[in-house]
C-alpha cells in the first residue's frame, strides 16, 4: 500500500514539475540560476527536502520488493542526502555542482529522463493498487 502511494505521489510530483518547467523554460532556468545563489532559499528547501526524504526512508526502506519499491526507496534516500547537503553546504559550494550539469544545454534531455521516471512511478503505483505483496 505504501509503495503504491509513494510511487504515485513522487511520480505525479515529477510529471507535473517537468510539465511546468517544459512550458516555462526561460523562467525555470532563471529560477534555478537564482536558487543556487540564495542561501536562505537553499536552507529552507533543504529543510523540506530532508523532511520528505526522512519520511520516505523511515516509512518505506524496501530495496527487494520490486523495481517500483526500489525506485521509491532510492528517491527517498536521494532526497534525504540532497536535503542534508542543502542544509550543510553554502550556496558558493553548491553552484559549481549545478553548473557542471550544463542544465541549460541539456534542459530537455534532463526533463525527458525525469518525465519517464515519473510516468513509470505513476504507472507502477496504479499497477500495484489492490495488491498486498508489494505494498
């Protein structure tokens, strides 16, 4: 049950975020460039990202219950680590990591990968609905 819930929650979150970014490319890139220069925004984002990551890790630490469950667990751990790094590292230390991704150059490629992941999680979440073996 939790696997399906978290898969749908994370999947829809990713798909909707990707859609918003794809339709607002310039604004998204501007926001991200400003994001990594604002320590207060990074810190607040770190608090919520850590909280979400901890929630998933504490409620759903399942690596061997199928691909969807493993992806949900991986996402939870990735969010937890990212949240902690956002809390601990100053903006000046985070900006080079963001710049190394060449996000502006590969914007739609990154969004495409994220969309496929999100869609797979939504699909997997609904596919698991009603089963207890994976939930």
